[in-house]
C-alpha cells in the first residue's frame, strides 16, 4: 500500500506558532501593567472584545 502526501494550502499550526512567537517577542520584558496596556491596545486596533464582555 502506497501513501500519498497532500500539499497543504494552509498550515494552521505554523500560523499559530508564528503568531505566538511574535507576541512573545513583543511582550517578553513587560511587567503586568504594560502587558495589560498592550492587550487593550491590540483589542482596540482590531475592534475585538475580551471574552465575557
């Protein structure tokens, strides 16, 4: 039996890892207050709300 390998058009795992790495590098030296401000700014840029709000 021969296995065929499909070429992915979109790799969700790679995208998630790239986004996580970008956020980690942007926030690595932030204290809690700076991190809260960062999150608030990113949410307002994208017009998103926190879960439960």
